[in-house]
């Protein structure tokens, strides 16, 4: 238990009360499944951009990335650079097209429903297979957030890890359950601003309070000059092309992340996309730069005090507790809770929509009313959270490790299929199904093998094999119907 933890706890309670208040406000504006899962397509550029960014970055932005920079130094720039480029390309290539196409294609509320409507899949196989992969990979992704929450409460308050994870899960379920998409998006706006502010303030103040008047680069060079080299590891070994490609390839995952893509579909108008894109890219660049600085400054700070750290992913919390007043520390540590909640709530919402819209309504109860689907969606939030909670009970789990697996799964299963479907008229239903299955299966199988080429991050072969499968299967099977191609042309005209 940290000193003055009562003040920090009070700050946390006030913060949670604010988030639940936003959830209650959104609940009053949620009357049907379209409101719950997509917010009535009413997001302006600020909530759309920051909600996409905050739900994207999750707890790994304040735990995983600082921990990686703490251990590896400038090697982390390959990861952060790939993600920043991926953010920009995702908004540039996907946002406007998905906003228009998802509405034209039968007002699709979910990614599986979009695939089904886009390719007129009467068998619903696209919807079912897509929903299966969403549920599979989101269980790991949501678990990473709960693990981050456990580390937060364990480090700050000295709580038992299992108790800490349960407390965090209850908080996340509460406002996701009632408010749905609007609650998630507007709380993400607040949480995104808090995350960015914390990541800028903490390293700046920590560096100023250090015992030396040298610059950060000078301090790092005196500690270990290899940490300043993006071409070598912190041990001085040259990075292989597999290592560099694996880090930079994280940016490829953006095209298939359902919780981020939902913000594109929910934005108010395609005309808001350019403004939202600029906001999102600036926020991402600022936040990731701050996260890496936290790790690097934290390393120097601990060295100057003669301290050591067993888990590098807790460096942000250690710095905050060491140098800030308890009230300020409570606000800054709430940024971690913000990062966790902003992603976990989005993941729960997308997973519940997969169960409610893509399994329950599409397969079990095709005549289900909108309010019935809404009720099933809320029940699904609780059920999925409980399963993710069970997976998160291992205190040795790595936040970055869990995120990397789920990120690769979504990027490979959905990225190629969705991106190609936006630009290639000849793509058909069989090609989409082949791409989703092969992309997802490749990630799962590649992860089980190690050594040589298999050390390459599984998203790379997953995307490559999925793309090849989509092209070959589409060209060797029947052409899409005239109705599908006419709809494709309609969307291209609306975008241009």
C-alpha cells in the first residue's frame, strides 16, 4: 500500500463517478440496438477520433509500451512508428469508405453483418465465421485490459491481484452495460485527453526532478549507449530483419480491428473524417512519444536512486507514486484506468454485438425485435466479461503479449478482406470467406511454432496468406452479381 493512498482512492472514486455519470446520460439516449451498438451514427470528429485512439491503445500504452522502452530503448521506435503510420493509413483508406459502405450495405451495425450484406451471403457463413473470430480474439484482448487493471490496483494499493482484477471488471461492465456505444465513445473522449496529458506530464516532471542537469540522451548514453541505437538491441546485438519487420508490422493490424472500425461506421458524416483523421494522428503521435519517454526517463530515474524494478510494465506507476502529490498522483494513475476502460468497454461492446446481432438474430431468432437484441447484447456483455476475467486471473500474464496475439488475429482475419472489399469490385463472397478463415487460422497456427522464420510476428504471414487467398479464390470462382457491383459503384461515387 502506498503512502497517502486514501487521497489516491478518493480521486479514483471521483473519476469513476464521472464515467458512470456519462454512462447514465448515454443510457437515456439508447432506445434500440442501432443506438446501443453504433450510437445512431452521430459521433462528431472529436469523439470519433479520440474514441478510436483510446480504444485502440488500451492499457498497453501506459504499461506495455513504457515497459518495452524501459527494457529495449530506441528499439521501441520501430513499434511506435509502425503504429503511427498504421493509424494514418487506416483513417485515410478505410474511414470514409466504411462510413458510407456500412450504411449502403443494409445499414450494417457490425463487421460480420457488413461482410454478409456486402457480398449478399444468404448462407450467413461470413457472418458466423467472422463473429467466431471476434469472440475468440477479443477474449484475449479484453483479458489484457483486465490484467493491466490488476497490475494497477496491486501496485498502487497493495491489493491482492485477483481482487484487483474483479474490481476493475465490475467498473468496466457498469457503464458499458447501460450506455452502450455512446457511453463508450464519450467516456473515451475524456479518457483519451487524460491519457495524453499524463504521458506528457510524467516524463517531463520526472526528468526535471532528477539529480543531474544532463539531457536525457546524455544520461542514456552514459547508462547504455546501445539503447540509443534503433538498429541494435539493448545488449548491442544487431536487430535482424525479422525483429524489425515484426515490430513495424504492428501498423498493418489497424485495418482489421473491429472496435476501431466501429468508430468509422459511427461517425456523423464522411465530411467529418478529414478533421477526425488529423486529431487521431496528432493524439497517437503525442501519446506514443510520451509513453516511450516514460520508459526511458523511468530507467534513468531508477538508476539515479539506486532502485530496481521487477516488472518494467509498472514503470509509469512507480514514477507517479515517487514524484507527485497524492492528489495529482491519483489523477495521473486514473489515466491508466482510463486506458484500460476505454479499450475493454469497446471490446465488450463489439463482442456482445457479435453474439446478439451475428449469432442470436442472424441464426437463432431472425424475427427478433430491436429491443430483444438490445437485451441480449447487454446480457452478452456480462457473460463475455466473466470469461475474460477467468483468463486474466494469471498475475504473470504480459499485457503486451496478450495484446499482440489478439491484434495479429484481427489484423490478419479481417484486414485484407475489409480493405480489398473497399477497392476491388471483382472480389466475391468465396474470396472474403477464404481470406477471413486463412488469415485467422494462420495466426493461431503460426503462434504455436518458434525458431527461424516462425519468429516473425504472426500478423505478417497471416495478412500475406489471406490476401493471396482472397485474390485467387475470387478470380477462380464466380463473378459477383450485378446488384453487388452496382452497389460498389454507388459507394465509389458517394465517396468521390
